[in-house]
């Protein structure tokens, strides 16, 4: 049997996952487990690049992400689920990779440019933000992953990882595969206001939302604004309810599309049936969250075990990297005797 390819991908733990995450990524990840050895990363260091002033949110948000991943079929028996900060080797590799990339190269990254614009002032951009893609490269390379399933917005980051792998291999000998982005083919998932579903727009339908909340969200959505009476011909291509229908039940979407164009089905009844589809599709998420309420330890146990397994792989890669970069264990007593501290007063402050 040919060796399986290896995947690393992940999310920043920013809270509950929503329908956009499910249709865009989680369904794909769950399927990829059949064909790849998978590492799924909860990137909590990355959250701190923008949110370091709110550490109190991290724990709950990490838990929410993990629960939604598990409910979506990410399987800790087959895949490794890990917490970034539990494998601090990511940070050391990022430090080392940072030596081989220029500041102007990182300043060209579109995400960084966007952040600069939002901040308004270049002075407020942190080193962490600039180095975000370097840390992401370390996440990928430390597992020697060859495939990185991500959305379009992450492609520039994967490109940095590819460049760093090439640069490292060129300097120190073949060490890392050049990772490839694997783009998901999911259509844009509209949020409740018609814009792309995004946590920061507050237009999301979260996966474990209570049933009545899902129904209310769908009923409150704007369909085809040109349609006043149910018998007016509709334009399904502009209607977010159709986008949901297509994603959730493609087999029945075609005929309903035609009926809408002919003015034979009203928006209210279409919303009712799509709301039912959605409630049904999200049922496993509600059930899983309810089941796991009060079982905190089981959840952390999964993350702990995954992180330990990941750490063994990460440590092996990092020790190879350290040797190649001339950082062999110089401080081992047999390699270098400790200097004599005689005559120094170490009782007080050791450092200036
Ligand atoms: N930057 C990714 C996001 O915001 C999260 C992430 C961190 C990631 N490290 C990664 C994704 C490595 C893929 C590979 O969604």
C-alpha cells in the first residue's frame, strides 16, 4: 500500500463553529481522514496575535471548537488533534524559520496589509502579526505535512511555508516536503444578513444553536428583494435560502429553483422547509454539546492525548533541525564544561 500523505490544518479557537465552517471545511476534513494521516491543530498561539489582552476567553473557545470538531466527525482515534501551545516546539521552529525570511516579504502578505489598514497606524502592528505566517509555516513543517486543506484566504500563508521549506532544504539539505494547499470547492455560505457568514459580522448560525434559534434565524432572512407576492417570479441566484438548500439537499434544489422562477413556491414556505433541513443537519451538534456538558475532563483528555502524540513527532523534527542549523547540544557537560562562576556573587540579582 502506498504511504498516505500527511495533512496538517487547523483553526484559531475563536469560539463556536458555524454553518460556514461546516460546509466549507469541517465536512471536507472529516472525509480526508480516509485518505490521509491527519493532524488537526487548535492554533491558540495564533489567536494571541490579535487577542492577547483577553486570555480569559481562550479556554472556553478552545473547548467549543473541539466539541464542534468532534461532532463533525473529526475522529481522535484516526487523527491527531492537538493544541498548539501544548507543543511549544512550534514556537522554537518559528523562531528559527524567522531567520530565513525578510521583513519586506512578510509585509507583502495580504492579511497583514489588511490588518494594518484596520489598525490605522503601522506603529500598532506587532511582531506577532507580522510573523503570523512564519508560525503557521512552523505548524505545517514541524509535522512534515505535504498537504494543507484551507480556504482561499490562507493560500498566501501556505506560500510562505513553501518558500521556507525550499529555503531550508537548499541551505541545510532536504528536510521538509514542500506543502501544497488543498482548496475546498465549497460555494460561499451566506450569513443571516446575506453577506458571507463570518464570526466578526455576527451573522452566523452556530452549529450547536438551539432549534428555535435556527428557525428564527432562517425566518428572519431576506430572500429575493424583488419579490413581493408569492406568485411573483423569483431569482434564486440572489437568495441566501437557496444557497442553504443547495448545500444541504442538492437533489431537491433543482426542481424548487424552477418552481421559484415560475412563482409557484412562496418564500415563507421555502424558508420553512430549509429551516427543517438545517435543524436536522445540525441535530448531532446539539446532541453532542448536551452530552458533553459536565464532562469537561473527557474533552481535555482527548486534547491532551493528541498533543502528546503530536509532540513526539514535533520533537523529532526539531532535533533534526537543530543539528542541521548548528545547534547541537553545546551545553551538554561532556561537550562543553561549564565556566567557573568563582568570584561572582550570585546571591542577589543574576542579571542586570
Ligand atoms: N491561519 C489559520 C486560520 O486563521 C489557522 C492556522 C494556524 C492554520 N496554523 C495553521 C491553518 C496551519 C492551516 C495550517 O484559519
